[in-house]
């Protein structure tokens, strides 16, 4: 079960991993210039906060294969691994439960899962006893986080108030020569922003504050500065204005208020402030005769400075005495002459790479243990009789209009028409990979007929709504009858049966989270959602249902495989309450003058889109039509640019399909209703081809991610082996009683991968394919298994080293760290690739300086993960130059290899 504390803990893990990657990128970029370092530090800080926030969202999720991380740092003698206790699974299982309500608590943003038992009316299960769990460390973590967040935001607010007070307390500076100097330097630096200059008696150092109206503050001692000092100070502060450093620092402080608990966030903020100062120093030095004269000027000013300390709240926004001294020390040794500003391309690339890395890291989550359970042949159940009257037969599809009247929006996906198309197998596979049916019930997508998410109004004082929060309930309808008890078997946990009117449901206890419930409607339909909503559904089944605001629009909709209906007033309220800044000016008339909207998308031989909007009155229809046509005109004008930017064939196809739909769209009025319709031909074969390509890209990403993790674990094992025996294993290790029977290094390091049982089962007196050892192929550890498998899991190795005298493990004397003259960080140790070599066979990738290079890359991939001698895992591009690859493989070539060359 995932609680608020668990979400915070997951956010900490995600932000830590991302911060480590981001700091590595920052350390590399800062070598170019301080400005590049400041760009990297600020980008990492912003995305680090965003990554932490994504822990509260079900998106993104990369459903990667599970793996074990080797945590041992010291090596123990080879010993047999203890067997797990009887009846106990040695690997922790993930408990699943229903998604809870989304307005009661922030923690319900997680699709938390717990155990349920489907209700059988003919033979009810006994209720499960449970109690109120004690508050664990996750609850205390959540309390501590909220308290720290309040303190951090309070500190930030006080700091901003102090800046405002400092602006009010400052005095105008009317010295003509100084004001003229400001204008001259603005022209030289290309600064187009208007800058005000004032005196701040409380400051002992110059400073720049304000984002929209920048203000340069100078201490009262400015009159004692000579001309060189005035020019150096003004140029430095104008550099801050041109670069927008105050706003960047403000955003960093906001991120720090959220990441107050993280030491890496504090370190990044400190480095950002220092890099901003160094970047301004570099720019100012260029305008003041170079680094030498500029440094002398700063040194003279430092001697005359007093020791006045800033007020505590203002220290987050203003430079301190310590920062001033640090700048002087660093200018004497580093960055003194590097003033290059990052290009627009570099800024865009850095931001895009940072966001992409953040999303990739945020997608690593605990796996959801949902798996397909074959439906058992059972005697169909009789419908539940309510009030002594048998209900009408259940229609083939679940009618969305039968949901409670409080439902303000619902989203429906009808999978059956897609699954029925044999030529759309890749598309169904893509949907199965991208849509997590675990948001409701663990019914496989291949047997799911209909999937409905519903959102309803806020009740019972549960607080303000949050846009894009999880649905209040998820309705799942299967193609064929299901044994719901078996389907929900993977969701075991505390639960009990509750009677309400003439029906029963299963109540799921989630500790501190609001209770959720599971209701069986019939043998093909079940609902998972908030308990109060489930109770309302039971009541609505025995009473006449009230109409919904979107009923009329829904009745006039041409429905497809994907459908949506929403009450517009409710939608406006959600958009107003969201913290995201969404510009709604263009579509404001659509939201204000419509009562409800419904939309449907159908995909077959052509794509058909139908959107129906119901106006409040006939007078509003004209405004809605004009606004919709204006939006379509803007979209048509944007399509050529979108198609030009599409590079990959998949994106070209999708952009072309979207452009065809926009071009064919029409808007028509029908009484109080407005229809937007569009249809465009669909190349089904091309759609299947695109889906297959996206599936391949996803599979390659998953394979390479798993291989990178395996490389890291094996690298740790190799270094632990080195710590134990003072050398690495050779590619071929001689052993057995005679000391002459070869076996692979992969077998040799098994004890250091927690595989002592497998190591002890290997017979070192016979070859790898001997009668005993050949039986061990199927017991291949996952860290060695090849990621490219067809049908039966492969017993071939997917991890190899290089063999030969000119390789790291082929050094004539025993391979040790000290014998790697090029440095372990510059020498390849392991590579993840595909070869037809069983994992126990003592065979790797031969390498000879006088022969052609071996092929390290599989078909259709742009590169492969590799591990260097220091244990770092990087991505080796297919486009690497042969000479560079040879230099990376050799351990003592003394080559200088730029890190961006591979």
C-alpha cells in the first residue's frame, strides 16, 4: 500500500538519483564557462522539484523488469546462501488495492492497491477483522515534510518582504557621471532592459534585485570608489540584469523551499549563486581590461569592506561577504577568462535533456503486480434481485448514463473493437503497454471490453478540487464472464464485507488513507472507487436516476472507441483551481457559454472525430461557432510548422494525420447544440507499422535500461572481487583440482552476486558443458541473461568483457587497478551486447589491435550501454570512431579521449 509518506520517500529517491545525474552534467558544463554552469544548476534545481512532485502522480511509469541491486560493499568468503523460510517468498510482494478518492488527501494521487475479495451473493465470504494501524514512520515523514515546507515557504515569504522593504528604504542616486556610465555599459553589453540605480545604506556590497523592474543597489560608500571600481561594479551588476539572475535565483529558492530536506538541493543553490557571480565577473572582466586588472579592482574593494552582516531573511537573495571573498579566490585560479554565454541551441538542448532525464527517472517505480488470471468456467450467477423485482438484462456495454448524478465528467475507452482487428495487433500491444489497467482492476487488456473513469463533485467537506487528479471510481467491463474473486486475488490485504441496503460491497482498509470499496455489478462488470461513491451507486440502482448535465450532448454524440463527456462549469472550476498556468483566453468563450460537452473518436478505415457542445441559450450558439472556427484557423496555420519539425517517420505520420483532421474539420449549429466534425482516411497498415516501431523503441529502451542496471551490479561485484583477491578475474579462469580446467569469469564472481548456491553447484573439475555444468545453464542469473529473447528465455550471456593482451582483463600480470595506466574511468571493462554464447562458456569478445574491431552493437540500435573500469555505466554510440573505440578498450595506450567523442 502506497501512502503519503511512501510517496514522499519515493520522491526523495527520485530526486536524489536525478540530482546525482544532474550534478554530473553540471560539473561537465561548468568547464565550458560559469554561465553554462549556472544554466545547468538552475535547470537541475527546477526539474529536481518537478521530479519530486511527480511521485504523487501515477504518470510517468516505465514498467521495467524488476531487478535486485547489490548492496554489499565488503566481500565475505563464498558461502551458501541461506534458503528462504518455509512458505515465505524471499522477494517482497507488492500489495495492490483500489484507487481511493482524489479529493480527501494528496496521498490518493497514488493508485494505491490493497486486498479485496469479490462479493458472491450466493455464498458470502466471512468478514476480515482489522484494526486501526499505528502511525508508522511514513506518517511521521509526511508530518515532518509538511512542517518543513511551511517553514521554508515562510522563510521565502519573509525574504521577499525584506527585498520589498530594501527597495523602499533605498535612496535615489542622481550622480550624472554614474548614471551616464550605466547607459554606456548597457549599450556595450546589449542590455535592453531599463535599470534603476539607488543607494542602500544597509548594504555593504552592491546587489541587484527585482525581476520585472531590475534595481541596482550600491552601498553608501560608492562615492569613495575610483573610476575603475565604479565601472567594474556597474558592469558586474548589469551582467546580472542581462542574464536574469535574480529571477533564476528566486525560482531556485522556491525549489529549495520544497526540497528543504535535501542536501544536494542546498549544494546546488549555493553553486548556482556562485556560478552567477562568476559569470557576471567574467563578463565584467572582459569589459574592464581583462582578468588581471579586474581582479586587482575587486581586491582593493574587498580590503575596504566592512563586516556588516545581512539580515537573515535577505541572505537568500543578496551576495554575502563570504561570497565576495570566494569570488576573488576563484578568479585567481579558475574561470578568469571564460566569458562565453551559452547559445540558444545549448540552452534549449540543456533544458530538453534535463526534462527528459527527469521524466525518465520519475518513471522508475515499484512494479504493479497485476497479471492475467484465466477466467474459470463457472455456473453463471443469477442477477441480484432488488426490491423483489428482477432487473432488466444487462446490455452489452455498460451505459455511462447510469453513473451517479453527481458525476461531472467521465472518460470511456472501448477496447473490444480494437482487439477484434487482427491487423492492429501492434496497436493493441502498444495500448497494453501504455495504458495501465491497474488503475482499476487487474483485468488484462485483451479481455477488457470497456473501461470508464468517472469524476464527481466534492462533498463531505473534502476540500478544493484538484485538476487532473485520479478519478473517483473506475468501472471495468470484461468481454466474457469473470471470476472476480480470482481476478482480485493479487490484491490481497485487510478488507471486510459491508452491507448497504440490499447489496454488499468489499471495504478496503488503507490505514490513514480514505477507505475504498469494490462492488460487483454482474459477472462481467465491477467497480473500484471511493466508498461514498460506491454507496451512492447502490442507492441509484434502486431509485430512479437523476439526469446529468451532459446527457443531452451525450445523446447527440457519434460515439467511437474513445469517448468523453464533461460538465463545462465543473471543468472551469477545476482549471481555475489548478496551480498550472494555462492560458484559456482563446477558448474562454467556449467554456463560459457552454453547459456541457461530449467528444468521441472512432478509428477504423478512417478517423472520425465528433464533438458536441450544448449552449446555455440560442444566443450563445453564434459566439461558440465563431470561436471554434477561429481556433481551427489557428490550428491550420500551425500545422505546416509542426510537420516540418517532425523528423522520425512515426512523428511524420502522426503529424500528417492530425493535419488532415484539422483541414477537414467543420463547425455547424443545430438549435442549442454545436457540432465539430472531422474525418480523414486512415492507412491501417501504416498505423500498425507506426505502432510496431513505437513498440520496438519501447522494447529497446527497456532492454538497455535493464542492461545498464545489470552492468552496474556486475561492476560492483568485480570490484568487490578485486578488494578480496587484490586483482580482477581473467576472462578465462583456470581451476579444478588440476588447476587447468577453464571456466568463465562470470562463474568466478557468482559469490559476489549473492549466488553462492549456484557457485557451489558448479563442478570446477569438468568443462562448462560437462554433464553437471550443462544442467546449470537454465539457472542463469538475471544480471547475465541476454535481453534479446525469442519465445523461451535465453541462456546466453548478454554481458561480456574483452579478451586479449591489449585489454583490461587480459593484462599479462594479474589485472589490477594499478595496471590500468589510462585510468579505470577511461578504459572499457564490460559491454552489453548480443552473442550466441552460453553464460557459463569461457568465451568473450576477442580484441586484437592489428585486426578489425568486433561488432558491439545489435541490429537497429543507436548504441549500447557499457561499463568502464571505475564502475560507471555510460551509453556508447554506434557512430563512435574506430580509433576512439580502440583507445577505450586498451588499458595503457596513454591516449587523451574527450568525453564527448563517444
